[in-house]
C-alpha cells in the first residue's frame, strides 16, 4: 500500500509540474514565456532564498532562546486544586 500511494503521488506531482502544457499537444520548449526575463526569474529566486533564510534564522533564534530558558524546577503551583461543587 505505501508503494502504491508513493507512486501515485509521484505521478500526480510529475503531471502537475507544467500545468501550462497540454499533454500530447504542446511541447515543453513551446511553453516558455517570452514576457519573463532570466533576470526576473533570478531576482525572484534570490528573493525567496533570502526570505526563507531570514525565517530560518528567526526560527532558530526563537527555539534556542526558548530551549535555553528551560523550566524553573523551583516554580510550583502552590494553590490547591479548586473543589468541585455540584
């Protein structure tokens, strides 16, 4: 079952990679956009890379800060549990 599900997911992913191409009617080389330059593609990739790098740094700093803070073993809940009244 895992093999079948994995294979089905792979097939769906590969078929969905080029949604602008009609399978069997248009070649991939014919689907290249002439309105987007190589520079624009490079800029968008670098922008996403920088964004994800910044988010990674923020997440790492926050997790490290939280892990170093730890828990205070002397801190205890001194209040007794409330009594249930029915």
